[in-house]
């Protein structure tokens, strides 16, 4: 018998783009409904109807509401423009030798990303009080952010910029605190701060907490 040739996998760029657009549309509809109605009141059926897809499509792609919330957060973290915010942060850390300019860049990125992701993280926090799946998602998101912030702190330490009395873990927790949705809730949502002021405050606070004082002008 002649050997059976394996079937070629069919790949259509047009079909892939249509799938990407459908996924993006579902994520956006879910984001709007979650923010308007809350997690508990929003059903997969309602999301499917408004996104004009089947319920099965959503479950297959996302696995339910926690998966949708995770996808919303991932989209929010990219920030504005074609280059994701985390990629821009990595490039800045690799190219910018001045740690104060790096941290001020983090402040600007936080001000850009926080209005997109903080409201969803706050909804997840609220839902976590009664929903075990959301409680797990909240813990996952907190742990992921801590891992990212600890990596940023390690970069500062390896470049010799971190204060001598701070460990990488301590510095990571400082960055984790200042990037928290709770701080955005207090200052922007609660006190009405403009996001630019919020980002500047965060940068100033992180510089004061993490870096040694600058020498007086004219002294090395």
C-alpha cells in the first residue's frame, strides 16, 4: 500500500483576520456590558447576542466570563498605538541609562494604561467577594502584575540604580503598590485627579522610594 499523505493544514489569512476581528468585537462588547451591568448581571447569552456570535463560539474561545475578563485585561494592557505598553517599557529600560527618566516613563505608561484596565480590575475585585472563579482570577492578575514589577525592579538593581537598603523583592512590591487599581480608584475616580497628575505623582513617589538621592548640583 502506498503511504497515506498527511493532510495539509489549510491557512487563510483572510479567515484568520476575520477570526481576529470577531474575537476583538466579542471582547469589546463584553467590556462594555461588564462595566455597565457588572459581572453577575451580564450573561454570556447577552454578550453573544450583541456581538452577533453564538454562545458556543464564546465558550470555545474564552471558556466563560473569567476568560473574557482575562482577555479584556490583556487588551487594556497594550495601551494606545501599535506597540504594546509592556514592549515600550522593555525598550525604554534597555535603551535609557537614566533611571529617573525610566521611572518617569513608567509613570506616563501607567497614566495611559490605568484608565483602560483599572475599572475592569476593580470589577473583578468586587465580583471576587462572591464568585470563586473571579477570586481566582483576581489572585492570578495580582500575581502576574507582581511578577512584572519584580522584573522591572531587578533591572534597576542589576544596573546599579536601586537604593542599597532595598531588596529586589522590596522594590517589586513598591512598584506593585503604585501600579495598583486601588490607587487609581482613590486618586482618579475618588478625588478626580487628571491622569497626567496621577502619572506624575506615581513617578515622583517611585523615584523617592527606590533611588538614592541625587547629589547636589555641581557635586559628584
